[in-house]
C-alpha cells in the first residue's frame, strides 16, 4: 500500500511531530498549571520526553503492534505516552478516569494491552493487581504521585530511556495508531481502530479550514479519550504548531479562559449552553438600560450578520453594546477568543447565534469515533446555523433513504473518505454492519443534505421510535431544546408503541428552589416538585422550548426528578451520553404511571 496520504502530507503522526519539532522547537506546546501558574513545555522539550519515554517503554518489552493503555485525564504525560508508543509502532489505548474499574478491566483485556499507565496513586491502587487477572498485561506504571511497595514510575521510564535511547520507528500510514473505545450506550464499549492515515487526513483538512496556525492557542479540557478532544487538542495542535493550556478542573473553566487567553476553543454544546444560561441570568440582575442595550445589540448584530443595512441609530446601538457590554464578556474569556468549535452532539441554533453575535464566531461540526472526529464542518466563509456544515474536502456524504425517519427528506447518513476507521477490534460482524462493501460508513444517524450541500442531523436511527399512531419520533433534538430551560437539567422522552410521548425531567434544583421561594413555597424537595404551581411552571417551559417541534412530539405528561443522572449512578457514559435503556429500566414504574 502506498505510504502517503491522498493530499501528500505526512505519512504518520511521528513524522508530523518531527516536522513540528523542526519548525516550532522553541515555541510553547503544552501549559500545565503548577502553584497557580502555567508552566509551558516547548516542542523541543516535549519531543525530548517522547524520545526518552520511547526508550523506557522499549525497556518493558513494548514493540511493534503492542498496546499501551492509559487511564488519565489531559496531561502532558498523556500526550508524551501517545507519541512514544507510536514511535515503537505500538497502539495507544486511552480510558477515562471516571470509568468504573470493571470497565477499565474490560477494555484492557479486550484490546490485549501489555502496559498500563495509571494517572495517580488512587488509580494505581485500583489497577495494580490487573496483571494477575489479565493475561496480556505485564506492567502497571505510576505516572504521578507515590505508593507503597516497589513500583515503576513515569520518571523511572524517562531515566531508562535517556540512559539507553531507542531509535524511533516509522509506522506505515495505514497501520493502526490505537483505538478509541465508544461510549457503550447500549452494551460493552467497542474498540474503534484508527490508522495514522485517518488522523493525518483529519488534521490536514480541518487545520486549514479553521485557519489554525502557529499562533493558535486553545484551552484543552475535552477528554482525550474521546476522539473530538484528541484530534483537536493533541494531534491538531501539534500539527499546526499551536499551544494548549491543560485544564485540571473543568469547574474553573471560565477562570482559566481568562488566564490562558485562547484564540480558539473546542467544546461540547453543554458548555455553550451554560455560557448562554449564565449570561441570560446575569442580564436579569442588570439595570433596565443595560438589559435594553444588551438585547438591542444582539438584535442589530443578527441583522448585520444576515446582510441587512443598519441605519444610524441601529449602528449606534450595536457600537455601544459591543464597547460597553460585549467587550466585557469577551475579556472575561481572555479577550482573544474569536473562534469556537462545537461538536459531539447537537448545538441549539439559538445558542449558536447568541454566542456568535456577542463576538465569538462559532462553528458546529459533526462526526463519530468511527470517522476520526469530523465528517462535516461549518467554517469561516461557509456556515449555516442549524446545520453541521458541509462535508470536509475529500469526504463524500450520501443519504440512505431506505432507512425511514420522522422527516420525509431524512435517511441514514453514510460517509466515504480517508478518515473512515479500519474497523472494530475483534468484532468482524459489527464492522461488516457498519462499513459497506464499497467502503462507506453507516453512521447510525438520521439526516439530510440541503440544496447547498449543508448537512442536517435529526436524530439517531436506534433512538427513534414509533408512537402507537405510526408516527416516528427522534427524541434527541427536542430533548436538547428543552434543556435550554434554566429549570431543566436533564430530560428523556419516551413513547415507544405508546399513544403519546412522556418525559422524565431532572430539574435544576437551585433554580426551582429560588422560583419556589419567590412564590412563598417551602417544604422538602418532594413537596416543592409536587406543588401545582411548580408543575405549571414546567408545563410552560415544555411549551416554550418545544415550540418549534410538532405537536405529536411533545410530552403529554412528565415526572420531575431531583437526582442527577451521572456517570457514578450508571445513567450516563463517560462522554455524558444518556444510557436510555438503563434509564428506562430504572424509572420503569414512573414511566408506567405517566401513561395511567
């Protein structure tokens, strides 16, 4: 097989790193916060650590085809271990710190890892006996911290590698670089095998579309065990010569924006929704004149964006809003943020327009682990709110109309291109189901292309269901819209073979409690949620935030819940996707009562 990609760029990720090392050696790559200050590692320093760890891993017997697994959040050590593994023609297998030990064990056994890198002493203690339970696993390495007993650490491996260096190997472009394990919403996670060519193609296409260059700085907080975060904040940043501050605690995200001052930001809709909610709530507390200027400025910004000619007064309102209010908001985000990218799930068009009109150009994309992050993307000069953009250059998208959806124009989205996975690890039947004979990926998503080539995603094939009257419901779009309510934290629609939809709603308890207090309602959480005036509030919220959806899609009844659905209680995946079947089973009684 030809060892180059179609567009003539790097053959593999090792060559890409070496190229960036030569071009950007003394420039910052990753910033780690220590004692309140970001300390930056240069491309040369990073590459030296990669060289050293490569030797350290080789001393453990890691060679071509071997798997190195890691349980760690976004750290410099994570990225160093990935590129050290690639330089031995090995495969890097990331996992989430938030997963259960049983899930780590499943993935390590499934992929056949030889070495496991444990982020800290807590994870190490939970996994130190894994070699006794998993035949392939020979070593568990401690990345940071200390534990009792004899243990090999990350620093030990760096030292061994410096003492006995090992020449880097050049993987074939079609060789696997590792696996991304899917979320496991409907069963065990599946290992998506991606090649060096898959990653190189993705980076070489997306970097120029977004105008990413050596001056780009981002704030890395998306988990690198997820394909979106890994492509954007590891390989994409290295490929363009940019830099990334590593966020240790996502709860301090807004504060870190002000310190790192990123120019581009990659996030999931949940983050943009929170920014939207927070700003809307803050505006409620402002004097009437400021509120009027804020919303007047948004109105004029939208008119300007849509090509309307603004009069003198309109321009004045926009100018004042930008100088007095929007600029303060942008300064809170560091003052340099001009481009934001959203992926992983649907972004509300109203939230996208809001973020855009305060001065941050936002671009939504779409893709899966199985296609190396992105199939389509909105980008500067080519954007349509509500869509997930046009297919990437070199990617072809077709709509399989034999798969029915709730809209006549919908079908299953199929994609062709150099970013399509090699297949699922040890699952030939699943691979055959997902990849067509002519190399197309069946995404499992419903959607359609408009006359200008923009792609619209309207739901998941497996999530949609028929009501008793035969009408199809794709629940996700309405759920995402309902979550824009400041009183709704999480929601799931249900109506399979039923006369109508119902909804399980996890309430945003602080907001509901405040609303109740304002009405003079007190008592326990249960008392508040059963209060007729609170239920009336939610009826209004469902009506308002569901106004753009068809009548049969709306829930006719609902249950208010106070316990958050999370990873810990098994209702969300590590990527915060809803495990619908698990939720349905857990709340089976509540669902039945809603139909009685």
